[in-house]
C-alpha cells in the first residue's frame, strides 16, 4: 500500500508537516556496507535549499539532516556504512514563524490542496501547507542521496529546459552550466533571458510554470518489470507524485504522437565494444518498460504556484465566496527547486529496480 | 510488488503471451453483490477488438471472455453477482497462425521490446510479441469492465484527440461522435481528415502516433492518497504502463508550464447546490493528488508502432548487423485501439482509490 | 495487499471455487531459464490427491494441471523453461456432481466458514465449500512445485507426527517411511497404530485432528528480513493460512516456554568445513528472523474437519435453530493431505526470501 | 514489501537500534479525526517499561514518546486529533551507558541474532543488540496504542498463562488480577507461585520461557480476507514477529489436533438478541480466516532469553571457539514484557482488517 511510501525493495516512507516539529523519512531495504554520512545527504539537500537566489522563496530552511538509524562503523575500516536496517532521516523545522494562520485556515487558495484535503479528511494542518507543502520534497532529496549510492555507476542529472514560454536551445546544452546559474539551466544564454523574465514575474507578484528534464547515464540494460512495474511507468509515477507536476514524458514524449514509425525507430548498429549502438534515442532509453542501456530521459511539467499577489475568486471552508491573495514569501517559479527533486525521484526508481532485477534475475 | 499486478484494494493481475494457449487476469478485492456477467465484459472487449476497420490490424481475435470464478447467483434475486472472491477471466488465443517465427526470433525490431526482454531474461517468447504484445491490453479492458461497476456513478469516456500532426478542433467536441467513426474521434470533421491521412500512411506501409484523452465525470471529491498514492500519480502510472505510451498529462499538462499563476488558477464560486463551482479546470480535477469533484482529465501520447514495411537498421540476437522490416499484418495507428484501454486503466485507478478512500475514511 | 496472493518477489495468486469450472493460480516473479514442465508440477499434485486410500475423502479429482503461460523453449537447448513472465496454472474441476445443494446453502455447518463468509460478503458459493474448500490447496501445491525449483539446493520434506492423541516415536524417524504408508508417517510402527485408530474414527463417522512437521534442509544462512519479514513470521503466516490450521511452531515451539535459557541455547562449535556447527536445534534454524544454516523446522496443528455424521446444533441462514450433519463423502483426517500442502507453503516462503535476500544483499 | 513494515491499510514502519540516538515508527493510513495525544500512547508504553519489578531487566528506559506529525487541533473542538497523514512517533534513547562492547562485537551469544545478522549483512550494530533488541517492541506498543483507537469498541487484553512449566488455573481467571501483580497474571495464586519460582531463576542467573494469551472482545463478525489475508494468518504473522516467539495458536490451537470433530465443533444457537450464540469457542473466534463475532483468542510461546550467567559454548566472528556468558543486566523472563507487545500487535492486525473490510465491503 502506498499512501506515504514509494518503491518496493528500496522503499521510502516520508512523514511530517511543513510547520510541525520536524519532517523525516525512513529508507528501508538499502543494501548493507554502503558508505553513508550526513554530509553525503546534506550536499544534495543544499542544492534544493530555498532562498539561494532571488528566484526562489525567501523562506530560510536550515535543512540540517540527521541520520538516526541504519548506519554503523564498518568492522574493518571503521568508516560509517549502511547496515541493511532502516535508515531514519530527520530534519527539524526551525523556521516556523509564529504568525496568524486564521486566514489560510478558512480561505481556500485556488489551485491549492487546501480544499481537497478538507474534502477527504475533514481536517488539515493548514500552517504553511501542512502535509501538502513542498517542504516534503526535502525528504525526497535526502532519500535520493541514499539511492544514488545504491546505483553508484549511474549518473543522474537534471536541468530546467523551459520557464514559462521560454525553452532552452538544445544545441547549446552544457551540463556544466547547470551549476553556474540559479536555474539549473544547461544553456547559459537562456539563463540570462530567464533572469530578466523572472524578475518581471516576481515584481508583478505573479508566478510561472516550467519543464524539468532528468537524464540518467550508465543505466544497465535490463532494469524494469513488465507489465505493471515498467521502468517508465514507475518514473511517471515518481515524477507525477512531486508537488505541482502536471505532465511526464519519456524520450520523445508527446512529440512521438506526431512522428511516423520511420522517424521514431531508434536504429541499431554494433558498437566498438560489441554492445548495441543506438543511432538515436527517441525511446528515452526504455523499450517495453525495460532499460536498453541508452541514457534514460524523462521530462516533467511543473505548473505555476497559485500563491500569487493578485486576488482570485474562491470560497471559504464554511462556504462563502471570497477573494484570496497570498501575502508574504512567494515563489515565482517552483519549477527551479524541482530539479534536484526530480533527480532524487529518478534515483529512487532506479535503485528500486536495480534491486528488483537482482532479486529476480541475479547478477 | 507489482510485476504483473496493478492496484491495491482493487487489484488486477494479468498473465499470458500473445501466442500461448490463452491470456487472462485475476481481479482481486472486488466488492461483493455487484451484478456481473460475461456479456458486461464482452461489450467492452468488443470496442477494443482489432480488425473492425481498415485502420487497425487485420488480426482476428475472437476475444470471447470467460468468467471462471468469483461470481454466483444472488441468494434472493438469482442474478449473477460478484462474491468478493477473486474473479478469474480468460480468453483463449484462437488466431495463432502456425507460421515461421525464425526471423523474428533472431532479428530485433528497432523500437521493440525484443532486445530488452532478451537483455533482462536471456529468453523471450517471440511469437507475436509474446508477453510484450498489445494483446495483453485485452485483459486490461476486461478488468476495466469490472472496475466500472465498482464506481457506478462515474462515467469514464475516452477520445482520440490527435493522429500524427493533426489535432481535433475542441470547439466541435461531441462525445456521441466517438461511436460513429473508427477513430473514437469526438470531432466528425477531423475524423474525415484522419481517414484520408491514415489511408496514406497505411498504403505507404508506415505508421503514426496519436494522443488519447480520457475524462471521468462524476468522480466524488476526496479520492487519492497523498503523498505517494496521489490520484494523478496512479493515473500516470496506469496510463504509462500501456504499450507504446510515451507521455501522460493531467488537466492543462505540459501547457501549464507556459502559464502564469493567474492563468492557471481555477477560480471557485458556490454553485446552486451549495457545492464548489469551479470556473475552469486547468487542474484536471485533481488538487494535491486528491480529486476535487471536477471531471478528472488525463491525456497520453502513443508512439507509432515500429512494425513498418520500410527496412530499418538493426542487429540480431547473435550480434550481427541486419536490416529489419515487418511483413504481414500491420497496424498504421495503434493509438486508436488505445482509447478503450486508457478508459479501462482509468476505471481501475478510480475503483482502487474509491475502495482505499472508503477504507481509511469510511463512507 | 494480500487477499488472495502470498509472497512478495515470488508471488502466488490463487483463484477459483470448489465447484466452479476451474481453479488456478498465477506465479509471478519466478526467475527465468528454470526448467519447468507440467509433469514436474503434476508429480507434486499427485502426492496431495484425495481418494488414494480409505483415510482421505473419496472425492475423485483428476487434478490435471495445465501451464498456460510463462514458459518457452530454451533458445539453445529447446527444453521448456521459465521466461520470467507470470506462470498461469489451471486445473479444471471435473468432479462436479450435480447434486442438491439447498441444504448446505441454508444450514451452517458448525466450525465451517459458511457463516462467516455470509457475515462478511452477504453471499457465498456454497457448492462444495466454494472458495473455502480445501480444493484451493491444490494450487498451493502446484505453486510450491515451481518454488522448489527456485531453491533447488534445498530439500523440503513433510511428515505427519500426530493423529488425534497418538504421536510418533521420534527415535524411529525415517524419512523413507513417509512414502510407504498412506499417512506420510516417518515411523512405520505408529503408522500401523494409526491405521487401526483411523478406521475406528472413519466407521464412527467422526473425524480427528493431526500435527504436521515440515523440515527444510540446505537452507543457506541469511534468509529472512527483520523486523517484519522474518523467516519464521512468514512461515507462520504461510502455514496458518492453510485450511483448518490452528497453531504453528518453529523449532522447540511451545515446549520452549518450559525450558531454561541453559536448556534452550543451541551451543556452537566450528565444524570440519569451518562453518558453524550447532550442537542442537531448539531454534528450528532461525535466529532473529534470519536462517542460521541449520535445518528449518516448522510444525502445525490441523483441527478435525467438522463434516461429521453426528448431528450438531446449529442455525440456518435465515436464523432458525437446526441440527446439522454431513452426508456423503467425508474425510476422517484432513491433516494427512495437509502434509504436501505444508511443504509447498514452506517452499514458497523460502523461494520468496531467497529472491528478497538476493535483491537486497546480492549473491 | 515488508522488511520493517507491518499491515496494509493501517501500516506501521519501525526503525532504530537499541543504542542509536532514538527509535521510532511511522503509522500510516490512520483514519482522520481520532483524538490522539502523547499521553494516550505513553500510558501503554508505561505498561511495557522495564525495571518495574525485580523480574524484568533493570535497564531504565524513560521511553517518553513524542508525536512529530499527523495530528492537529480539531477545527471545531480544538482537541488534538489525527489528520489522516502519517503519524511519526519517536523515543530518544537516554540510557546508553558508554561501555566496552568489544566482547559482544566479537563473540556470538548462542541463541542470539548476532550470528545471523552478520551472516546476512556482513555487519551489525552490536551495541545492546542493535536492531534485534527487544527495545524495538516499544514502538509496537506505541503503534498499538494508535490502533486501539481505530477499533474503539474492541477490548484487547493480554495475560501471562505460563512461566516455565507452571501454568495458571483457568478456573481462577480474573482479568482484574493482571494489573495487580508484576506478571500480568490473571490468577492471583499462580502469581505468588511464579514470584518464588522466578526468584530462584533470577538468583541462579538463569532464564525461563513463558506463554502469553491475548483476547479481543467485541470484534465484529466479518473481519479477515481469505485466502491469504486470513485474520488468524495475520495474527500468527504479527505475534511470530515478536522477538523470542517460537509458537502461535488460535483458539484450541495444538490441542485441537487431539480432538474429534464432535468435540471440536462449536455448536450454535440463536441468542436473545437474534445473533448467533456459540456454545463454545474452540475456533478462537475465527472461521475460514474470518471473525465470527466471538472473542478472538490467540496464544504465543516465548523462549527463555539466552542472556544468562552460565557460560555456553560458542564461536567468535573470526571463527574461534569460545565460551560465552552474559554480564550485567539480565532478564529472567522476557515473556512478561511480551504481554503488552502481544496486545499491541493484535490491535494493529484488527485495525488493519477493520479498514480493509470497510474498503472492500463498506460499513
């Protein structure tokens, strides 16, 4: 059952509300004897941390992760490694400004989960979005840092490829650029354009959507479990579970609908090493739900946050019509911080499928 | 674990190869006392059946379903109803032409699962695609027919909205039209255009992709289980698991990336019945992973089949470079038959979440 | 979710009612390239088949199993092997005497599931016990035959060690004897005693309980997943799920309650091969939920069937007090046929844990 | 997958090592709007706490539980209630005496999980037993306190019915007595006898086993999911997963093996309220895996702890033969503290099945 857990053999369970005492996760099923320190995880968390530029929310989250279980000193080397038992990770919520939440308690923000949580449960922790807050994604990144260790030969990188109507130029793609601008943008020129564009959005108190691309290089052929544990299926599930995501593509994605069979077929030759050498990658590295050995490529669309300074029509919990606008800290493009989150979810899917494949087939 | 099963409380397990003696599925967790006959299921299967027009494969599948368990005569009415025990459904494979498969056994079709099944398992049943054949989707439709009964007040309909580069005109959308043309097209004019276009594709021995839209009306608010059992997440998983699907969207989908927060917010008023009345549906009926009461809208992209008459470069199982082309029966647009399959998967997701919600929250 | 499925990586789903058209199961997650024929499975089924002596029900079940999917000829050897896809097994129900079931439909047999199925579902297939019939255990044996192949180095054997008040003499234990008498009794002398005793029970139209012991030799150390996937826990679950079972023990079992720590500790020396050499096996081969390398020993108690010729007080579906007695075929000791069923369930647990261990830890 | 999780709809995941910074659990799937405070949980924990008499280990555990998520103030009453999101519970480990663990790191205690954890994972946190410590059961009790709230009409009570060879006299059974002696013994006279007997065991540095009985009154008819989610099966799984448990029985249990069908059948009459009135309860309240409405009765055997002051033969991690004896704090009968743990596990099973039943069947 998967209310708040994801994965099967590598299984992540997250818990916690935005303004509760802490958030955390339990990573179960991790192989033993893998070196793992808090610093390993912190490094990934720091990439996601808000408030690092004027383009993300100014909320300050220390996001200092603690490992509470599942690691121990290696009997020979003394290095801290995993033990095969559950790894419990915890981050204390330190930036819980005591403020007046009566407004948000009563008024449903259009496009927010406020109204549906209430419809489902009859109650919600409304402080800062509670369980539906993007704060939960910190634990995805933390768990993803562990997952990366499980599939060590695989390189999982993400990039922002579109903000609002502005797409990158793929001919200028340079992975190194993603670390040099506040957008994880692989195209330096477009990053400059985005800076101007987003400044306008920010000053207008508006917000805008984005598209993130995640690429995993070095995925061995054979991962994925047809028919209902397909690798692309689980990536779709993982990425669609991220807050504000409204679409997921693999390889050519929706463009494939407009292609002919001739255009879409990834032709194959024998490479120098004797392995299959694909002449294109429309499939995004997955055929029949199973990895082919090509890079695995996924893309997802993030909607603009509905926390904007322009009033929108809405209703209250008690059924009155009101206008709602967001005050205070505000995130012009939540898609930016979704990049490390998308990487993390891809890492979790790949780690899970690596273990599943090894379980059924060995090797 | 979900190798060949989908869903949790309403759980579907499929089995079978394209050219084995039969295919089948087990539907577990169905509530008791629901009227269910073979005719109910057959009606859905007949909508998916190939060979109904010149635009789908000419393979003839009788597709006569048998219910082998899980139903019994109602103690009072005598009507055949579910008993709460597993429902086993079976379709015998009758159109297994005895032909020479040595070619397909050895040569990998580009874009096919041939090569990845071999990479994973070291073996595959290559006859007619074996387990990776679209034939498996017949059991999805059969299971979906049961699922529809579980969520009886919900209307789940699908339509083809794009073939190749040609999209429908949404202003001409008429659900009734979907039953009147061989494309499940809701726009009569576009259906005519498609007929011409696909005739060309077919005669050229080519194939083309498509986009399917599925809409569920009457879904009650509250279905979906945050954070990792979100309704949109499970729809993405369900639809991406269908053969040849490369992308999934909810509501505005990838278009949401280009929108501002003002444009994307679905404003709310109080309706005549006192319930929330949304002024738009960019969210596709799902907020924070939970249904809002609006129609649930999903879309998915189907790639063109790689079984085409034009030779493509490929390799053999034993590692030689060859040219591969498909002979015999051929499907110019597999997206057409994906329409009832998409509906079925949506029905299964909704039935599962209906039971899950009732389990946790009651009523 | 586990309504009608058992196991995780090696997962068995059974379906079917005693007097429906067929019963069957789907075995999912089996590794590929394992030789598997119908004869392999039939051999195990024949050990369980009723009507082989006067001590089991005279119902004749042909129990001819068919493999409908998941096997194919090996690309090199041509031998039929598993492919890694779901294995569907089916047995047609041939001995469905058309008889009058109005009695059984209305009157609840004391100790039977009749009354609880009705309480739960409001309906039941009452013919021959429907889903609650011991007939379902045939599919456990069939699936167990596949599981044995997965853990090929492990020898899993069962024996009846008690019928009614009469226990075997463990000093006379000889596995070869279990194939020589109709009771799977490892002690020839006690088998003779049982024959006389059970004749009396049978002629009196009565029934009696039994205890079965299952031993798995050759289980490698390391199988089992603490804390909630313990090997003994899953054995307890597997064996308690068999019809009519009321108790399960591992190793010393309930006797351990009366022992001191000194008596219960299995002391260890270094064996000739350098591996641990245990001086006793009170633990039944499992420490902390993980196999130690010693033989895994489990025992389970089977209650007497309540289908007896002596009238017992009961009630009807419509709430009237009646006396109920069973007519026709009758099974004086259902525990006998539980022996191959217990073996099969142990095999399924071990196969599942073998794959789970390989998934997490490798090799 | 269930490495460190138990249950399906009501799902408990525990984590933590005996001497790590903390232990904890996540309770997922709990219905919303149930009043829940730390005091509710603490009350149950205090019943399990060690060091309350001379008959349990003198280790002092403060065991102060914190609720970190999943509760919020009720929108109308302001009372703290569950929200339907995961409930994270945490207990800090305060009694981590800094001592020398080199001995325990190297020498395997006979009967302990030391050797099998090492065999499985190649590593273990040996301090105080690490993950295999009975300390983990504190989180079972905590989660069980939540589960009790889910099945509020059900009364779940446990009692110790045997210590070493000494059984209680069932004719003297008085539930009130269980709170009056340090053994949870329902028979005052036997409690006195046990006190003397255990003093002898304790002074001899020995230990002894025990049998615990758990009874759930008020369980509605219909809970349990045949065939592989039987209520008795899940109870067996739950109880066998407790440290040191070697056997589980339902109702008459192993005694049923010695009974005839006449003796074992629970006859039925119509009660004053029109409901079935059973004349005995050999079945332990479960027929065909489904609750009958009678009290659910389970029993489990706890082995003596192997931490004793008498040296036993064993080996070291590096393969040398040694004698091992336990120093320091020592628990003469771990079965005593297993009573609240058994109650908790029964509560978790019942809560899970209550939700599962409501999901499939409603009401």
